[in-house]
């Protein structure tokens, strides 16, 4: 009976660790706005976007993400940047197709 409990607890722990690894891997799949996979500041995001031709850059902090609205070539766009990795959030529309 003791062995069954120990193996059950071990199985739950292994499943939990595997789940965390999958979630972390999925969060970093977006393309890098700022290379390095390290934390970035609002100023770094603003500077990078302005260098890439974005104007009227407005940044709002939303937990671990920067919600960005800006214009490029007269077209408005929205970008979501992970403040912990400098990557665009997977599925975020960066309107940078030009």
C-alpha cells in the first residue's frame, strides 16, 4: 500500500514538472523583438520600435507583458511584448509585414 502511494505521488510530480516545461516552452516561441531572451524595459521596447519605423508608440504594462499600440507607414498596429524575454507573444499581431 505504501509503495502505491509513493508511486502515485511520484507520477503526479512528474506530470506536473512536464506540464510546466511545456508551458514555459510555449511562452518563448514568439519571435524576438529584442534578442537575448532576458528581461527588457519599456524604454528598450520603445527605442527598438522607433528604430524599426514605428511612431506614436504607446506602451501599457499588463502583468508580465507590454501592450503596445503604434503606427507604421500610417497604419495602426498592436503588439504584445513579453517583458521577461523580449519576445512577441505567440499569436500577437505585430503588423510588421511591410
